[in-house]
C-alpha cells in the first residue's frame, strides 16, 4: 500500500490575515469569521486604552461601535508589511441615527503563525465627532489599487533612524505632504511642542515606515475651544511615512486628539 504524507496548510502571511480582517470580519460584521484567524489572547491598544482578550473585550468593543453605526464599513488606502507584521491606513464610514461620517485610522498588527495576535491603532474620533455635530460628512478618500498585493521589501534601517529623529520634532510637521488627521480639510493644525518621544512600535518595508509613538509635551493650540497650556500632556500618534534622500517626505499620521482633549479637560483646560 503506498505511503501518503499529509501536506501542511500554508501559513497565511500578515497581509493575507489583514485581508480576512477587512473583508471577512469587519465589512461583513461577522464575529465568527474573526475567531478563525484572530488569536484568543488578542489585544488592541488604542490611545491609553487596552482591550485584552478577543472574546472578553475586543469583539464586544467593536460590536458596540457596529451597533452605533449599523452600516459601518472600511476602505483601505495603503498597506505595508513584513514577516510578522502588517500596517494599514484606512477609513471607516457609516451612518448612525441618520448622520453619516467618515474617519481615518492607522493600525499596526502583529501575527503569529496563521493568526493575528495584537494591534496598536489610532482612529480619528475627533474628525467623526466634528461630522456628527455638523451633519456634513467628509468624502471617503480613494482606495489603494491593490491593497492585498504582496510587495514586502527588506527593512531600511537608515529610514527607521530618520523617522526616530523626526518623531522628536513638534507638530505641525514642516513637510506639506505629511497629512495629519483632518487638517487638510479644516485648515486648523494641532500645535504640540514635543519634549520627549517614547516609540512603542517601529517597522519598515523599504523606505516606508510604520510607527506608534507616545509623545510628551506642551499643547500650544488647534483644538476647538481649548486654550494653550503650560503643563505636560501626552499625545499618541500612529503613522505610515516614506523617507526619500534621508528625509521624511510624505505620509499619513493619525493622532489621538480626542484623548488629548479629555486629558486636558481633566487638568481644567477647555470646555
């Protein structure tokens, strides 16, 4: 009798896992699909909040958002990936009680084998709040042409060093092609003097660098109704930027302005 050998199923790449996350889980609103490729111990960090456990905290938190926005969907604008990580710039959009909004985010996922194991993300909830208050939705930006095409490049350590240095600079950025939050729509930049930066996550695929940083500094202005202050505050930022000739030239950055406003309010600054 001939001997047969079982053929192991190929391990999914981080980008393939992200495709399942967007298509099978998020846009389909299907928790069962998420359980097939998201590890039980999955954790999500967003600002100062940590959602620990796929079933205990993460899925219920997303389900609450989907209940608030029953038509919630996601459009992907950019992806970059490595051997055990993948990052995406995306927009979420939907209607809640007759009001429609579109807001961007940047998420960086880690994978282990054929499952996603963790994520650090920022979503621009301040932009969503502005649209829900005004009743006027921002347009959804164009999707990238081929978000699921595997095009991994070796990490450029020089580009990572450039970004590390760049993240010690203050906001707004000097580079006009680095777009932050909704400043290209409102014309009102967040002004934040950075005193120190704690880089939590930094990955590169060629000259493209994805990061999460926790910055400590002084709020100078840019939040509606919130006056400048002289006490230290914390600003969480996620981004995907591209380095040319030793300089950050372009990219997308999402900062936790909602969390910054909340922390300033606790200090007695603003409404």
